[in-house]
């Protein structure tokens, strides 16, 4: 690069090569979820009194389950994990998660408390 940049507009015009393409350019559609019958549980057993919401009953591959878990965690803004085919979300967000899952087309049953 022989020319010195004097403004941000000039910097914005630079074409960089060998960068990862945007998601839209990859033409990879987002994972579509097949409507399923799920259960939303409320639990604090074995977690030192910490409250979690557990989504059970998902049938499908692990990548789809992880994708669904990520979507749910982002929707409520908390952490969580996927273990033994269950989605574990930190905190008592059962009603909010049930509403999100129902909007996605899943049938959700409230279990416990």
C-alpha cells in the first residue's frame, strides 16, 4: 500500500481479500425446526439450590438441539447447556420459553410446580 489514508471514507473503500464470506453469501439456510411435543420443567435438584428450566422431549440430531438451545438462550439472555438430550437454561424462564417454543410451532407442556 503506497498511499497514506487521510479519512475514514478512504478506509471504507478498501477491498480486503481472503476474508471469510458473509453468512448470506454462504447460502446456508438456518436450521428449520420440526414441530415437536416438548416438556418444560422447573428444577433445582442437584444444583446447589440454583433454579433452572429444563426442556425435555426433543427428538432429532444433536446439532439441531444445540441450535435450538442457542436460540432460546439468546432469547432470554442467560446461559445454559445441552446435556443428555435436554436443554438446561439457567433461571426460571419456563413461561417465556414456552411462549417462544409455541411461536416456533412446538407443542409445549408445563410439568411440575
